[in-house]
């Protein structure tokens, strides 16, 4: 049986703000979301260097930039790009009966 997966509130392409850690306050676009690991890859945030061992393909070895995911709980969706205002996200049914994301801070304004 499959384990219960949390609802995906942040999606690829969303603009998010980092809430805590070394990159606190920075904003970036979400590249991908991993529901299994509960992490998000944010553009230009979370890039670390990894050392590569020499091999036949790469005889000198060296370093490589690798993208590391941030915990999904440390990011919030940005709803106003001019003021960088972030908000929590909820779900509601619209008039057609479809489930839509809504911004809690803006009196349930629909998010595209």
C-alpha cells in the first residue's frame, strides 16, 4: 500500500521566498518539487560543490556544481512580486466545482 503523500501546495514555476536558513529572504523560481523527499529545487539557491574523483572520462577530476533541494517547509509562495509578500496556501472549490489554490493572506484570492 502506498504511503500517504501530503498535498502539493507549491508547484514548479511558482515564485517562492526562503523563510529560514542561510538564504533567508531570497526569492527564486521553483524548478522542481519532490513529494517523496519533501524538497523543492529553487533557481540559484542551494547550489553546492561536489568533488569528482579522477576517472578515464575525466582524468583530472575536479569539482562540480550540484543543486540540492530545500525542505518544502522553509519556503512560502510569493503572491505580490513588487512587495515580496508571501502567504500560506489553501484549497477551495470554485463555482465549477474544481479544486483551486487560494492565498490565505489575501482573503482567499485564487492563485493561478
